[in-house]
C-alpha cells in the first residue's frame, strides 16, 4: 500500500509540475507569438481554466505528500519527503500571495477592459511563475530521490 501511495503521489505531483513547466516555457511563448489580442485572450482563458483546476491539484498533492511523510516516517528518504512537502507548501503560499491576485484580475481581461499596465502585470506574473516552477521542480526532485 505504501508503494502505491509513493507511485501515485509521484505521478500526480510530476504531472502537475509538467503542466506548470509547460505553461512557463511553452504555452506562454505560444501566446506571445499570436497576432493582435489573441495572446491576451488566450492567457485569460488559460487563467480561468487552470485557475479552477490548480487549487485542487496543489492541495491534493500537498495532502498526498503529508500522508507519505507520515506513513513513511520510519523509512529511508523521510527527510526528503518532508523537504518536498515544505517546498510544495512554499509554492502554495507563493501562489496565494503573489500569483493568484494577478491571475484573478487577468482572467477577466478583454481587449476592451484590460488595464493600461496589463503587459507589466503579465510579466510580473511570469517572473513569479518561473520562481514557482523552480520550487516545484526541486520538490519533485526530492520526491523522486525519496523513492531510492
């Protein structure tokens, strides 16, 4: 049962990290290359779609890591699992304090109602997202290391 928990947690967290990595390094670059207002509209749609899914994914992943850490407290790699959980918790706090407020605004923007500084706000979100992705990759690396 513990092995199944480890595999499920690693897969769920890994896919989440992959989605966030893809947003940072693929999807946003595609949006930037679209003509006229298409990129901004795509970002708004992505913000609405992922904004609905990611909270459940992040919290669910964090819960799974906590269960793994508690159930595996006497196994080798327990410290790595706790470290992964701490990093994932940091990413949740970063999201709530730094990224979600910008996302909540930008997901409602259209070419007609977006603020004058929308590009600056988008770039600020992207900078914080790069940091969050780095934290998530580190958390995932610790999870994988805990498996060995």
